[in-house]
C-alpha cells in the first residue's frame, strides 16, 4: 500500500489522516472536526465523516477503525464530532454491529494524548462535551495500562501519553518524553515505515505554572518521518503542531538551532490554521488598523522555516483573504509563501479552504514517493484548478 497524507477541508480546524506503506496500511488520524451541518443535504458543508470512512479499513467484524487517533489539544475545532463518530469503551462492549456501516462508530485501536494539555486547558477555558469524552476515554485507557503494568494491553484499550509530569510518571512503555523518538504504532514495530519525534508539549516553567504554556501552547507537536516503502525510509517528513503559538516555536528554535534536523519537514501543517500568533507576539489586525506591519518573531519563524527543497506548507482553514482576520491571517500566508520560496527548489503553499477551488473543496491528498510528497490530481479538472501535479513538481533528494 502506498503511503499518503490527507488533509480534510474543515474550515478553521484540523483533520489529517496519515496512512503508512506497511502491509497493514496503518492509519494515524490527527484531530477531527466533523460538523453536524454536513448531515443536512441542503447544506454545502463537506461530509468529511464520509470521506474518512471511505478511506478506512474494516476489521474482521466489519467495524471501521483507525490504528491511532491523536488529539493535539482539546479545542472544539480539533475534537468536534468525537462522541458521535468514534466508539469509546472496551471493544467487548461495542454496540453497533447490527447497524448500517455508515452508522457504526469508528474504533480507535490506540489513543495518543497528553495529560498536560487537559490540565492546562481546563484552567483557562471550558471543555466541550467532545473534549470531555476524549479525556474520559484517555483516562480509562491509562488506568487499564497501569493495572496491566503496560504489558499485554489489548487493542481498543491501548494508549500513548505524550509529555512527562508528576501524573504521567510511572507509565513505562506508554510514555513518550519530549524529544524522544518512537517507532511503534498500535504496539507494532513499524520502524521501516514510520518514525515519530515528539517535540511538545514543553514542560511548564520551573517555579510556577507558565501562563504562556496554557491551552493552545500545550499542543502536541510531532515530526513524523514517513517511508515511501521499506527501501526508502524518511521519504517525507510531516511536522504538525496543533495550535502551538509563537512562544513555543521561539523556545523550540532556541533549543534546537544547533541541530535543526528535528524541525525539518517536507510538509508543514501551519499551526493554528495559519494564524499570525504563531509567528508574532503582536496583533496583525491592530497593526493593520494603524497602518503598520506587525513584527515577526525571528526565532519562531526560523523554527517554522526548516523546509526541505520542494516542501509543501498546508493551511487547514477557510479561504485566506486580504483582511484583518486571524485566523487565517493574510500576513501569515505571506510569510509561509516566503519560506517555501527561499529553499533551493521552490515549494508550495496551499489552503484546504481553496482546494481544488474556493467554491468547492475536497480532501487534499499527498502520496509519499521515493522523491518526496506529490499530489496526484483525481481528475483533469482538479489538475487544472490546483496547478500542481507529480510530474510538474521537481523532486528533492532524501537519505
């Protein structure tokens, strides 16, 4: 099976499916935003739940499943639709087997989460019912892992916890510490096809809970190295960071500027839906109203500018307009466009709200090849709209 990365059009929000090239076609889903409006046949909202189901495999009992679901942080635009579309609880109690396929909730074989995110988020904003359901399921799975001493945990109960603190210590093999690299997905060694490096959430300040590390700034940040096949490791590096803001990217640059390899990417999902607040401490809109330009934080930009030749930067957001909105922010778009133009082989900036056109959106899929990520158009009209194809894109070297 070919490896791929698919970004679903969800307006301002994130929903990304990574599929590996192993024989099982391992599926890693990062965040969801499934809007109820898509259920209305008279509404133009894209039915991304159907798109997702059409891409997923079924288990031996006909249940749709993902091998992994990661929630980067519990904001509604990253977890919307969780209760309706995903099953929580022991697999032995799954109740949907007699329902039509499109009504069967999706099984999560392994859950990836951060307890740091949950606690910091709860101090600054109220969690939605979807976020509460996710956190409850994460804690159920953590308790199962503790009881089994992290050995022999069955599918449907498995969990990986990102970020170490007082509550997460002692979780042994299901704890991933900051800067740690891992190659297991759903308890399977997929090192020939996948390597993940966890860059965040960062720990709070030593003396007190750092207010800058609340909510969005506690997002899980992963750099995934995805192989085209067993002979072509690291063909695509995908960097995703939820809604991490300027403070975090500034800290990451100061931490890794002498070894920037952990920040390098072929595909970057712009933090916080192409928000200016991931690049600057200043307000884009306020500066614009005063006839000024907000100042970019050089360290944060450097962290987000580690593009490999021919890289793609993807903004998961609505159409980006030349106005004072944020997110998405016109100024952030201009900065990301500069980043992909500055590499030796020019890259491409794309927006899910404008693909394949501003009036009609569809999932944005990249195939992972030995030459890096490419975008095969689904039909001639899409190729014309997107202006990019695998044949038109100059490949870049790997390995």
